[in-house]
């Protein structure tokens, strides 16, 4: 998933390796290569994209560097001491309960975390992914045990299990997954059952400032939520590059409506610059079958696209039920 850096680059937003190591050494035993430990001194090993990593049995000072990791922590009842932010005007994603994120230290923009701010928090666990911050791994692990998944988005359920393992919340994770599965089944029933859900073709369109319009395929976060309800997808979803998205200009937006009974759309950035305003007012959009049937719905980008976790997914299920229930 593409996100625009909103602040200056990595060099300006981070410490040099030497400075970061110095700060870490002043406040954490992770800085000199030792594994940070929990209050009772226990550790366990977590399998990560960067190999096995020893983490505290019960980490107390967790720093998360992306939205998926923040969602996972909050979902599992852990309030991180620090987190990066995306382009959300509200700072941390607005669908997260305010009381759950209150007091979390902002450690910079997601793609360029401020390592000095991270070090100052003396983390005993850092959660992120290789695709986001693999280049910073050596610097991050000097600040505290760093658990990276390989990627983000599509494998979010597997990533959640890694996060739960690192946080020492396996039992809680089982309850979360069971609750989500039951909720998805209820939405399927509300839509009219498995057969009707499968015959209801749903498309998701994202307008992005500075990029083409994105029609989502089958291998991304939101597609997995739709699949969990058993909803059908139009043929254009199979044109997505690597299964992720099929990108079009406003002049080809009619492709988003072909064979689609319902279309959800969100916007990242300025609506004018993202071509949303122009497209939604076009004849191509208004003449889509879903539009004529009043089955086109605007949704929050922070929730549907950026969240990438079970707290977001449960809220999306509720919205799907509200829009699609028979």
C-alpha cells in the first residue's frame, strides 16, 4: 500500500547509527547487543522475517512503526509507548478509540521514523515489517529487540499472530480471531446467506493524491475482509497486478462498475488532487449500474485501507452489514 511521506526524509528525521547507539546505550541494555528483558527477567524467542529474535516475556515499552502493528497492539490490549503516524489529519488513525491512543508518543512519519525519539522511549520491543523498515533493521535492533514481519497488507492475519507472539498475547489473539470469525459469519447471514453473498459482486476503489485511481484486486487487506464474508468480486479484480490493484485514469473508471453490484470508494489526500471530485461527477461514474441502483458508498480511507488489523476489520464488517443487509 502506497503512502506519501509528509515530512522530511530519513536522514533528517533519524539519528545516525552512532548517535542512535549512544542514546540506546544510555537508557537500555539493548544498545550494547544484549537482549532486553521483562521485569522478571524472562525472555522467549520469536520467529521473524529477520530470523529468531529474543524478546521479553512481558514487554512493557513497545514501539510500533506502522498502522498494522498499532492496530494489533491496541486489539490485544497493549498501549504502545510510541508509534509512527501516517498522513491522517488526526495523527493516529481515527477509527482507533481515543482513550486507547492517548499518551502514545509520536515518533515520526511512518516511512521515516525518528530514531532519536524511538531511543528516548527505551523500548523493550519494536514491531514493524521488513518491507517498511528492513533497511533500518541494524539501527532498530540496537535500540531494542525488533520483530519484523516480511510484508504488510494481505498477510495481515499471519502478521497478527507474530505480533501476538512478540507481545505475549497468544491467548488473547485466539479470542480475537474467534470473535472476528463469528462476526463475519453473522454479516454473511445478514447479507442473505452464503449463496447470495457470493452472487453480490463488490468493488473497492481508492482515489490517491499524486497517483492513478486504484481498483483493488484479491490480494490485499480489504479483499480478505470481503472474502471472509463470502462476497463476490467483479472480473476487473482479476486484472490487478500481483493481485493487489488495477490502476486506471478517470477516463477508464467505468471499468470499476462493470459487473459490480456495489462499489465502495475512499480517498487518500486532497480530493481534487486525487481526482475524486472530477471522477464522481463524471458521466462514466454516474452511469455505473451500482451508481444507478444507489449502491455506491463513500468510506473512510483510514479504516478501510490503512488500518490493516482486527479492530479495523470488525468495524468494516459492521459497515458492510449496514450497507448490504437484506
